[in-house]
C-alpha cells in the first residue's frame, strides 16, 4: 500500500503502517464533510473518503489522566466555529475549516482552522453521540481557556492549538501574528489565580526548514528528527537558562506522566528503548529545566 497519506503495509513489521497527520478525523470538525445531511450524520465525517481515519482505540495521555482522576482539556482556537462549520450540509462551502482568504492566506477574518491538528478528535471515546459527555468535558474552545484562566478554574493539564492564522507556518501565516497571540495568552495565564503553580511549554511540530548542524540521535524508523524550538515559561523555570538535556516533543508527555504518576504511554517506552538499543540516552522529561 502506498499513497500520499499511508506508508507501505508492514513498514514497521507485520500488519503495521503509519498514517500521516493529514489523515482526517472521523468526527466533525474534519477536513472531510459529512456523508449526508441526515440527523446525526452531520456530526461525522464521511467514511467514503480514503483519508477519513477510523476512530482510534489505543490509550492516549487523556485516557491516562482520566484514569487517575486528573482533570484535563484540549482547547482549539475557533473550535466552536469549526464545529458549526463542519456540521453544515455536505454541499455547503466551508468558511472556517481550511478556509484562508482567496490567496490561501490565513487572516483574522479567514482563520484557517486545521482539523488534522486536533489530536483527541480522532479517538473513539470522543464520539459525538455515544460519548457526548466525555467530548464536552475535554474538547473546548479557546474562549473557554481564557475564561477559565481568569476564574482560576483551568484543569490540571491543558493543551492549546491555535488556528492556522496564528501558527506561524511559512506560506500562509506570519511570525508577528503568532507572537502577538502567544504573548497575549501568556499574559492572561500570568494574571490567573493559578499562575504560581503553572508550567507553560510552547513548541512547534517541525523545524521550519532551517539547516541544523547537529544530527539527531538514532532510534527508530520515525525519529527523532531535527531539533525544534521549545520555550518554558513558569515561576518554576530555572531563570536565564538554556537547557541542553536531550528532549523530543513527547518530553511534554513525559513531564505530565511523571507529575501525575501515570502509566507510561507505549510509544514513549518504545522510543526510549530504541534510543538505548542504539547507544543513545533516553529522552528527558523537562524537569532539568525546572526548580522543583
């Protein structure tokens, strides 16, 4: 099997392959429209498209937090608007989802919501009909993040993904809009009653095409890749420090796992085992950057 979205069958061994992150969520908001405009069908993406991923059933970090009774939520920029946009008649043109201006550029009026960035919307336990309560509790809008921060009612763990207009991606967004958005959010969080116990980590999903003189350590078939920026803002952060510990994006999940004494995700264990098998160190969990 080869396509623009899926690796060859058995790429990682018997029956295992990799679907890239532009496969679409099975629930709205999705890059694929509903199959028809009948009842609850509007809440789902069509299954007739090869790029609609079937609902995932493996454990994710949200499942592990819930099992330990730890509160958490995912906040998406323009989530509510995208929900409404996705649940329109399949023939209707989208105005929020993958919707930049006439030149494909994301703007304040054309925010370019990107459903393939909404991680938890791919999981079976977020089904909008059979798990509506779970979905409502954990998948929220950016406006909820701002309101809860002001009231001091943010959950123990919060994830935030901005719309395309603010993600600083080359080609359709810009640095200044993204910088202004994250600065505003950090200032709101610093003004929250919960600030003294917060650790904010913001990072990117790719390195931006800039040449890196340091080769990544060898582990497995999908990484680690080239280095990407990550910044920690917290009363607990070591001041004026550049941390040279080896991390990857999942080090954020390692920090959450350590803080709340969670069962390690299978993928974290596999990555660290692969690193050690190739003579490299396992990834850190960000605690070296904090005064705990």
